[in-house]
């Protein structure tokens, strides 16, 4: 009951039209970890279009993204403490350890750990606000969502 209320509150605060964008474009590791938490909240709520927009340009198409979660009845994720923000060549990135768990469509439970890497362009001349926001660059957890 409390978990449902928390999810409803997060989604209400995010707003229905703007939930695809993080609430602010913070530059710290905590801001990146918050994006991962919001991402998992959206996946759990089956708001795949909004969750997909938190990825960078190498993510699979909309149908493939939503279809990747069809084999799960319940998909939940937890973000751990992010590592330090590192950077080079005008970009910053941070690794966030994550744990996913839930139920497959068959009813079988699953539990896995991995890492989500987030990236952002630093405040360099010519960069856009969208480029300066954290976005998911890659993930070691299932399902695989990049088109690489």
C-alpha cells in the first residue's frame, strides 16, 4: 500500500506530460542516481515511452523497448550509491550500481545486480540543455535495450 502511494506521488509530481524529462538538470552523482530511480519507477508503472526517453541515442525503438519488458509481470529496480563523476573530452559519466527483481510472466522470480552508466555533456559552448542532462548510456542488466 505504501509503495503504491509512493509511486503515485512520484508520478503525480513528475506530471503526465513532462514525466519523460528529469525534474532538473543537476550535474552531480546524486542527480544521476535519482534519474535511475525515476527510470525504475516509470518501468514499474509500465510507462515505457517516458522511461525510454531517459536513454541516450543508442536505445532500441519504442516498440522493441516496450516489448523487452513484456516477459515480466513485475519489474522493480533499486539504485545504489553512485560512484564518482568522471570526465574527459567534454563529457561526464557516472556508474550507478543497481539491483533488479520481480516476477517473470511465468511467475518465476528473478533477481540480478548490475550497473547503469549515465553520461552528460558538460557545459561546453554549443551544447544543448538536453545534452547537459544525465541520460542512460548503457546498462549491464536485463533486458538489453541498446541497439549496439
